[in-house]
């Protein structure tokens, strides 16, 4: 492959200039000659409390201007090993969940057919269901690595099956993921009842709560994940409310007592070597993010995802 | 009637105290012994651009603490002539428009059956359709007096018929309103095409654009309205984007070049004597209202609505 | 007099530099060789709704950096005719109204003894009572010219006589002002009862409501004021809620339907030739002023006050 | 007891709907059939720096909508063991400390007489004095467990004995608390002099500074508290400035170098088994809380308090 | 010409989706087959007070999503008559004015050579100098139509000739504009001295102050402009501080007493028929624009500029 | 020396009163009878991304009102051992780096000649170059102790040698610092390439990255510093982006994964006993600091610097 697509050189034009694409990547709607594509999924009809994550991709792109191509945490010069674009946003139908699910799935399928690794930026967590539908069609049942303060395995809200709180029950029911090879990490906060956490386990997921994670080193977490997912194709879903509300106030359902970005970076960086086929980072709500720390954090999480793609390329003789 | 329900006395407990109800009215879910009920309709799935008006009722209630019971603009001591409550919010099903429409219509019907005048606080403008459905069931085809920068008579968004931009086409099609006895006031802003305004007229509405309204005195506007609606039952719908964005930045689709609150007060106060059977004020989006001027304006518009109810009571021997 | 005190030259150091004094005036606690003194009165215990005007002087000073010494509206080069300082803030005792009243009165008396014209920056409107007490001791009963959306002539709040809402009743009772030679301008907004406005008139004040003022030109307002106050010593009190909430969101009890800064400038500039012995501008609440427009407006109002001092000096052969 | 009062079911109406009460509890002014009552104490005249905590109860109620009835941290389903209401706010007299103290004490006494555990939401810290007066009348000298960055044991501000900085000196002098069985936790920040901390100890309190607390585990802190208070009736007072300013920017006198919400949760959850008869959480200042993290934190602290009430009920055979 | 470039169809993908370009135009760096190009000029080193207008283009693009292709004010369906792109931003060298001037001039020259009408979005007002340099090279001395609260004809700041306050003196000295066929509109605010306004007139400009403009109808202003500029090539420069600070708080040097967007729209729409060869709108400072009204206003001003381009095309048989 | 200058007594006038100087110190432009001077350096033309740090000194002064004279962390009553003033701001020439460098150097030299320890408050990090130029002239090559997330040792931005990102390369080249006796602490975040960190080491600096620092105790960091700087004169430069973005959102180029204020306090307090001759704290950008936590943190860092001055005085028999 010719490594064709890389960010604008910040020594030629300052980082604050230009139409805002993720990390100043070229905005090209192509599936060719790329290893990854950053895609906005500005859908927020699935939100149960505060809404407005449809503006998440814009905010994340804006703060991503600060990212530079060499990641010292993984000692990798990203674009020496891979090529990627800002693919723009998927079309969605605001106010209509099922129609939007279909639109998202179709558009994502096109990328997956070309074995492009998608870096999807929500939108609320309801979009992960069409992400997983497209994944499963391409790769079969995937392993889920899910960072979140909520398990999102409720059965329904107000009688409705599709919301940002029911995604991973649906994913299990629809056999998009293999819960027995999946893991949910970071659950905390008040619940509707004692069964809420057990429900996730009943579906087959392994759950590591915030209280449990605080007892683990990043390496130990990595081991727990590796043990769980093995060499199965993996989808990583990162809800910014995994972070503490001071690191991610701009989100729909914040829960106090969460993690710092420093910790999240460590956890994500330790996913090297997994067979990851897709990522999403969701629930950035810019209207509740006055100091922009949430979109800055999400941009950095997406950057770690891209770094993992590059790491995989290098490991497999990507150069 | 015993005039039972009136605001807490602000000489007994300061206006900043207490669980926030509209204008410090008692929060009672009753249809009895009241002339009006203030009701929140926190539904925002119909919004096409910025969303979050589900928090509109909370914000409007908060700023309404500043309202006092005597309206010098209409020289009326409201609770000498009428009784009212904060009824709370209607239940809605976020993310599901048609289900929510049904819920809203049913809950509103209960109030209308008791001839209570509802003062409905949105929510995005899509909620006006179930408001009108309930109205039409109770009163037959009503006259619409509609303050807005947009006509909201588009046919569909992305193939879908129910959004905040299609309400008054649906209302005409469903024969909930009589367009030939209705009026839309304040249209302005860029359009998708030259037919956009003509569409409303083709449906039968009379339209007074912002440019035209600037040529009229409040009295002349009143005359135009009276001529149009006669003694038909009237529903008044006030979208806060009728106001200029500096008076109402907290809204989903602001349009520059709009009206001041001073003007809006004059227009609404001149609706005395109409046979008004219901009101709504919609599209308050608190997350985009950092100085709270939008919710303050909306609280005052709702207050003028209540004053009109009291005025009607007095005119009809309400004492 | 040697004209000693004038702002720092903005061609020598940019306007954003330096410890923030009003209009970049020297901060000197002197009563000598000055015509006016800008003084902060950071007291807000008298506020009945939103509080925090203790930070008003700081915010007004910050935005006053933008002011330049020549006022084209009055065609006057201020420091060609007068000398002034930023005197700093009066000491107050937060939480204790009567003690603070005494402190304020004593500190102000010192300035008045030297015939310095004070430009007082609140603080909430309760501080105008000690301002008037000091004024009356020095000058006898003064004429009040009062711009506000509220008359502030309530008798008591919760049984207490000293708050920001009772100041001008107290001032009349204590014979600090001569209501028969005083005027209140701009009253509007909902009231507790129909008697609220009549109360002010019963005390002897002339009241021009917002509705009435909208029918007058600035010249006609000037005539009404001149006719009322004659050549009596005048105290001008400007509550920023005279302005519409979009021009002054940062205030404790905003009322919609108010005036623009353009209008306020005209009204104040038309006070030339009156025998004004003191000014205050009150009720700036920075924590509710996210775009800083309120403190910018208040700084400009204070600037017009200073311009009036210079105008008087020039008229009386000040050069 | 019939367990009568519990939150609205969030599966019936979404959490963003309804008049905002704490945790969506019914707003009933009753002392009967309840174990606890959440009460707002919107008084802020005692604040020495930034003010506006009178809006604290409203902000805390707003964010408390996110709370769910099962607390996994204590493994307790709250309303299986207890009943509670949002009692509304106590009436206060803004600007008048001593009168407000009397009002607060009287209203609280009524609840205590019925052995209801109050969860009081300030307001500035000056309100804890009337809280303790009522407590002491009901229970005799109580033990204080006090989380704060300041000891609040100054003697006076500007000659005045009642402010938010003198509460716990007054409480000791008035013999409302037994300092020898009380503890102050979290003191840090610059002081007026080296004696400031020693003053608290001279009054008899045990003080654990922030520096000391960082050396303790939550269990060790618990032991220190238990050892101190024994089985005495305990009042827990939590000033949000115990938290670091990034977790609680919305407060009057923030001090850097403080605790995370994660830590505070651990400390409070470890108070199980104490004989707690009342709680307050104070100093939430919404106008300085743009991302709402402070009110979210305070709502969660109050939630932990309620959980402790439920825990006590269960432990004593509450079911 | 084939009309090639027009906005994305908002019936296909909602207006909130996609990489943010002005008005959802394609982002293509071409000079071919276009009538106009929207270009960001993110340079702010020339600002004398608040800075940060380098983020102006991003903010204006964001709010421009709300614009639709038909302008009812001029009754024109823009893309029926013309083609245009979002050209992206010009490269600049932050911190280095003269180097940036050269960069801007060169990049703009390329567009002008193809007779593309540039719609330039600042940046601070210092960028208008290189705009005019490029204009003059292409078209000879142009006529300036300049909307602003400041004349920007100071000689120097701190000894330096290039800042946002000296642009139009430099432009006259460098013979880029013909002052005798140019006009400055809207000057107001305090000045450094009485000569400040006369200086502009001494350079040959006609000045219409804010006070004078308030006496003119939009038609009368048009006549004054037409009389001045005749059929000379015109450059229109619009500083958002022409607007009142409530309409444009997000700017470096706001002046109270300014114009509403309604008025500005009228003034700009009345420029039809002039031979306009370029436009800029400058001084949008997003960090001081919490409610985004400034960037919304600027987006609309740029939209009126584009509409004038289309109007000219239609008038000249553009179809 | 007579210890002449100390803060206003906060028992006499509340901390929120008065013209805002750092820590309520007297604002006197003297070099006599003082041990330290707090100086604002409001220059921000060197910023490569977000700008506006010219308002940093104002914001830091505002929050510094909260500081009290006894520092329990170092057990020192500052003004028992030293005297200091708020010297105001240095004059700068915005938009002109080299001219401003010269101005800053000259003004600082005057203080250094009197052996006053400067506490300099930026401004962006580009100002540290003139700080070091003045230092080197007075003291010879100094040792640098540099807290930052960036090394600021790039060679140039867009061909220009003076920006906030090139300062410490210039300082080495100009032989202002002795890199072999200097240390840079806290580097993290994405880079332009793998050589970025090595570049600093190639210049001779020792670098302790964030990842490395997390493995050290404050004592161990102290040892590393002491070993490096010995008894050489030391200049301490603290960029607030050393802190995590949640502690310092108000800065130009935030990097996630940083330090808490608690940690920064520990690191700075452990600098006792070094021969420190000057300090700066830079990169506070108030327009991006909505909760004011950044300026609060910076004020506290400056306070620790002053405490170190006092500690030194005490150690050397300062009393």
C-alpha cells in the first residue's frame, strides 16, 4: 500500500487553521488506500437524559487539531505505518432510531468490506448497535471491550427496546457479540435495583466494576481482557462517562467517582496486540462541556485508537 | 368557583425558596377548581438542529419565580379572577414521536374535558401537533395564532412526516385547525426555496412576515388577527425563535433579525377578547441559554397568557 | 486647581495591562485635587433574589479599560476639565446591613466634605440609602433622578425595613430626598399589586413608567426632569435593570421589555446643566453576565456620569 | 410504618420530567410516616467571599434526577427500608442572620420532634449553627463529623460573630456539640496565622488535615471517627469545598489540593453504624458551577446520606 | 459556466452533520468554475485588546450550517445564479504581521486573478490591509464601504504601524483605496481625542457616525453610498463591532450603543447593483461569545454578501 | 530592612473589596524595601494555538484574593520574614515579539539590580526568554527548573525563532541557562516526531517525563532537582499545562493525562533551600477558564513561590 493520507503539516499552516477535520486529516470519502477512517455518527435520539451528542463529532474534531502524529506512549510514528482519512459523518435520520440504525449499518458496511478500521465518533451510545450489526455481518460474532460507567443492558425504556441504555442486551440477543468472550469495564453509580449488574452477567458478559478496577494495575486489566477475548475480532466501545464528570462533564448521564484521563490512556494503550476491527467513542455532549475537556479527552481516546491501528500495522510488518 | 390555587406569598418566603413550580403556584395534579394549568411538555425528539428542549420546562419554571401576580400591562390582578396550578409535566417517550404524541394528546384531553385552559411549555415545536389534536377533539377545528420565525409547514424531513418543521402542514391536513381562520406571524430567515412561504399560503394560512410586521403597530396586528379568527376558538402557539437570537439564544434554530421582548409583550397583550382555549410556548433550549434570557422571556410570555385568561374571566364577570 | 489625576496613556501601555482601576485612573485614596472619585461599594446583603453584586466593582473596572478620555456624545475631552481617581472600595461588613450603612455613610462623607463628586459603583441598590444619608448631611434634601425598572418603594421584605427594594421609601421617610422634586424613570414588570406604583406617587415621587417613556424623546425626558428638579442638588441613581435583560443579564431581578444602551446613553447625556452632586450605578452581578455586556454597559454609564462632571466644569469655566 | 414515600418510577416517566424535587421524591410537607426529609436551606448571608448559595437547593435538586434507588456501594435498595420526602425549603430572611437562624431552628425542630432524619441542603455554612441548635435541643450535645477544607472556628469577621467561618466555635461555646467527641476532617489551604488550626484543637475538636488524611485509608478514617464519636448522636456536616475545586468549583471559598468525589464517597460510606441523627451538605454556589459538577457531587453526597439512613433501618430490622 | 458547487442538500443529510464548511458548501481549493469563495483568514496578531479571532472562521462555519439557499430578503435562489466553495483558510504566520500580510496577499491574488469574488472571514481587522493590497493590484484603487464602530485610522499603536486600528490610514497612504470615493459607516464610542474622527476625514473618507446613521433610512444610506462609490470597484469590510455588544459580544473591542442585526441586514441588502469585487467580515472572537450570537450574525452577514454576488449574476444575465 | 509591604488586613476589609492586586498586596512601583515583587507580563503574541493570556495577570490577581498570609504546607508566616508588592504589569508591545522582549528585559533588569525576587505572571511562555535574558545578565547562566507538559525546545514555527514553543532552545543557544545544570519536568502528550524529546536532551537538559514523574515521590523529585542544580542560581518556570486540563483548562495547548494541583503543590514546596532568584507562572488563558480553576491554581503556585522566598529569608536569619 502507498501511505497516501496523513495530516496536514503543522509547520506549513498552524494547527488552528483550516476546515476542521479529525487531526487535520484529509476529508475524503474513500474506502481505498486507507487503513482507518474517522467517522462521525451524529445521532442522539437514543439519549435518556441530556441530549445533544449530535454535535459530538464537530466538537471532537475541533479539539483534535491539537494532536500530533507521534505517540510517545506507544513509541509510534503513526503515519509511518498507516494511512487514514476523515470520512465525514454518516447520514442519520434524527428522531427515528430504527431508520437511522439501518442507514448507519449500511454506510459502515461499505468501509468494513474494504477492511478499513473505523474510528466512530458518536452520538449517543445507541449507535453502537448498528456498529455491531455491521461488524457481525463482516466478521461474525465479535468480542466486545466496553468502557463505561453503565452496562447498558437494560431491557427497555418506557416499553421501547432501542435506546442508549439497552444496546448490549440487544447486541447479545441479536448475536452480534459473543458475551462469553466480551468484557464490560468501569460500571458504577446508583442503579434501579440490585439485579442491574447481575443482568449483564446473566447475558454472559464479564463485568469489572469501577471498585474492582481500582484494585487492578493497567497490566492486570490487560491480562483480564486478553484472557477474555483471545484472538477473536474485537470491537472497542468507549463511553466518555467511564471518565469522572470532571474529565467528562459534557455527557448525557454523568456518574461521579470515575476515572482520570491518565488512567484511561493507560487502559487503552494496553490493548496492543488484540485483533481489533473497530472502535467507537460516544456520548460527547458539547453543550454541557464549557471548558471543552470532554471533547479534548474524546479526541485523545480516538487518537489512542488510531495509534493501536498503527501499532498493529507495525507489528505485522506494516512498514 | 372557589378561587383556590394561587402562588405562594412572596412576603412569607422569598422568591428564591421552594421546589420550583411555575410562578410559585401549587403543584397539584388536579383538573378541578382551576381555570388554567401550567404544564411542561418536555419532548424534543422532533428537533432538526440543536436539541435539549426537554429541559425547557425546568428552566422556565426557574426563572418564573420572578413573576408577581399583578400585570400592569393589562391592569389585572390575576388571582382575583382566576385559579391555577402547576400541573407538572406530561409523561413522554423520548426518542419516539408517535407514541409521545398519543401520550400528550391523552393527558391534555383530560384537562380540556374540564374546560381548563392549558398553558403548555415545550419541548420543541413538534408537540403542538398533539396539542392541536386534543384541542380539535374538544372544540372542533380551532383558529391558530402562531408566532414564529418559521412557518413549520414543510412536508417532511428525510422522508419523515413528524418533526418540529412540519407541524402546521399536518395540522391542516388532519383538519385540526381552520387555516382560513388562522394566521402565522413573524416568518423570516433564509429558506430552502422561494416556495417555502407560499406553501403556507397554499394551505390556507395567512402569513405576516417579519418584514411586514415591522410596518404594523400592535393595534394593527391585533386587527389583522381579530379579522382572521373572529369568535372561533383560538389556540396560540409561540415559538421563542420569533424573538431575535439575542433575546432567545437558547433555541434550536435561531434566525437573526427578530423581535424584542418589548414588542412580543405588546403583540400578546393585544390578544384580549379573543376566545382563546389554549396556549403553548415552545423551543426553549436551556443548554444554549447561558444568561438565562430565553427562559426569562418564555416565562413572561406564559405569564401574559395567564393574564389573558384572567382578563377573560374578568370580562365575563369573573369576579 | 492643578489637574493632577488622569488615566494612564494607552499609547504608552496597552489598555489590557496593569492593575485594573476604573478607566485606568490612578488608584489613590485622596480627597484633594480631584473633582470626582470612582468608588466601589461592594455590598450585596440587601438583594432579594440573585446575589453577588459585591463583585460588581471589579467587573466594571475590568471592562472600563476600554474607555477613552474623549466623549464625542458630549464633545468633551474629560481630563482637560477635571481630575479624578479610582478611590478603591469602601469597607463594608457583609451580612450586616445597618453596620455597613454606617460604614458607607462615614466614608462617603469624607469625600463630600471636599466637594468631590462621587461616582459610586454597587453593590445592590440597598447601598443608595447610605449614599443619600451622606448626601443629605452635606447638601440637605436632594432631588433624586432614579433610572430603574422597579420603584424600590416597598415598605419591607419579611418584616425588615432595609433591603434593595425599600430604599426610596426609607429615603423619603428619613427626609434625605425631596420626593416633590424627584423623579423615578423606567418602572415596568409584574407587581405584587396595583398599589405598588401608586405607593411611590403617594410618597410624592413623580413616576415615568417604561410605557410612558417610550412615548417621549430624550429631550422631552430631559424637560420633565429639569422641570422636576430645578436647581436643587441632584443625586442620580442608575440601576442596570433599567436596561433590558439582554443588555444587562447580570443583575439580581431582571425585567424583560426594557431599554437599550443606546437609549440609556441618550437619557443620561441629556442631564447636562443639572446641579448633580453624586451618582451611583448599581446591581451589576458578574456571575450572571457571561458575555460581560452588563459590566460593559455599567462602565459606560459611569463614564457618562464623569463626562457630566467635566461638562459642568467646562460650563462653569472649568478650564 | 407503612413505607409510603418513594421516588417516581423512572420507567413510567423519564428522569428529566416533572417539577424538580430531590431524587424525584414526592414534595410533601409532612413529618409523618417518613424516615428522612430532604430540606433546602437557601440562606447565604453568612458568606464571606462569593455568595449565591441560596440557589444551591435548586441546583442540587436538578442534578439529583440522575439518582437511582439502589446504592451498590452499600448494597442497599433504599426504599425497601425507608420512606422519605422532599420537604421543600425552610423559609429564611435573606440579609438577616439571626432572624433566619431562629426561623431555621424552629422549622427543623418540628421534623426532629418526629425523629425524622433531616438531609439539609444549604445554603452557606452559617446555616449549620441553627441546625445544631435544633439538634442539641432534641438530642443534647451531639458529636460533629465535619468534612471541610476550613475549620470554621474563627472568632469573628469584622467584629461579627455569625458568619460561615465561625460556626463551629459558636457551636462549641453554645454547647451544641461535644468537641471532645467530634472530629473535623480535611483542613487545608492558606491561613491567617499559625494559630488558626490550633484554635480548633483548643476548642477540643480533633482535626485531621488534608495532608494527614492522605496518609489514611477510608477504613482508618472510619476507625478514627468511630473512636471519637462512639455511640453519641452524630451530626454530619459536609462542606463541598472539602472536594478539590475541579470537583466543586461552584462554592464560595475554594481551596486547591483537595479530594476527589471518589474519595469522598468512600469516606461517607464508611460512616455506617454510627448513630447519625442529621446531615447537611452546604456551600453549593450554582452561578460558579458552569459544568454542574458541584451540584452533581452534592446530590450524590446527599444520596449517600440517605443510603446511611436506609442502612441503619436495615441493620435495626428495618424491613 | 457550469454551476458546479452548491451546498449539500439538507433533505439528504441533516444540517448538523458533516465536516463543517461554510453553509455546507464543498471544501475544494479551486479557483475554477466558481463565482465566489468563502475563505477563512485566521490571523489575530493585530488585535489591541481581546484576542482570539483566529478561531473566528471555525465558529462562523459552525453556525452557518443554519443557512438555507434561498434569501427572501433579496428574493433570490443563490445557487440558481452562482457557484461557490469553501476554500478553507489562508495560511498565516501567527505572531508575525508583515509576513502574514504577504502570505494573505499572495493567496488572495490567486483567487482574484480568476475573478472570483472572495468572502473573507477574519481574523482581526488588521487582515483587511493585505485584502486591499491584493484588490488594488487586481483592480486598481478600490472604493471602500466600511461598517464599523471604529474608523481604524489611527497612525500607530506603541510606535507600530500595523495593527487592527491603523488599517484604513495605511490603505489610504498605500493608495489601495480611493478615500474620496469611499465611506465609513457607524463610528461611535469614546475616543482618545476630538481629532480621532477628523483624522479619517482628513484622509479623505466620508464618515457617517452611528448618531448620523440613526437619522437615515436604509434607502438613504444606500443613496449616500452609491453617490460616493459610483461604479468604482468596491470592497466591503464589515467589522462585527458595528453591531451592538448584545448582538456581537464576541469581539475584541465592543462599543455599546450599536446596531441590531435587523438593521445591518437592511444596510447590506441595499448594496445591490454596486460593483463589488470583494468582502470581508472580521473580528469574531468565539471565546467571548458564549451564546454564539456573534458567529451567527457574522455567518448571516457573509450570507448576505453571497446573495449580493448572486444578485449581480442574475442582474447581468447570470442564468 | 524594615518589612514594609504586606497584604491588606482581611479582618478590616473583606477579601472581595478593593482594586485587585495580587494577594491584596499594595500596588507600588518600587524596587526598594522589598524582597519580592509580583509582576504581570501580559504578552501573548507567542502563542501557537489558543491565545488571550494577556488577561492572565488580571485573572490570577482576582483569584489571589483568597490567599491568606500563613502557609501551613511550609509552616511559614510569610510577612514575618519578607516584604513584597504588586508591581503592576510590565509594558509590552502586543503583536511585536522582539520589541516586547526588549521592553520586558529592561523592566525586569531594574528589579534584579535591587536583588528583588520577581514572581512573574504571564502571558504565554514566550516571555520566559526575556526573563532569562535579564536573569543571565544579573546572575550569569542560571539553572532552569521547568514544569511543563511541553519541552518548548522546537527550533522554529513557520520559520520564526521566537514563539512559546522555542524558548528553551533559544535560552540554551543564547547561553542564558546552563542546560547541564537544568531540568525539565512533566513532558507528555503527542509529538511531531520521536526526536522531539531527544532534542531537549541533545541541548543538555535533563528531562523527567510525566510517565517518569509518576514513579517518583515528591522527595525523590527534589533529590533529582537538587542534584542537578546544586547551588547555582535557579529560575523556576511553571507552565500551567503541567497540570491536567481539568485543573487548568484555561491554557493555550492543554494535554490530557497531567497532574493535580495537590501534586504540583508538593513538587513546588520541595524546592526549599535552592538558591532561587526568580519565578514565573505562565499560560493562564482566562477566556477558556469558565470555572476559574486555572487562575485559582496559578495564584496558588505563585503563592508557593512567595512562600519559598520567605522560607529562604527565615533560613538565612530573615527575621
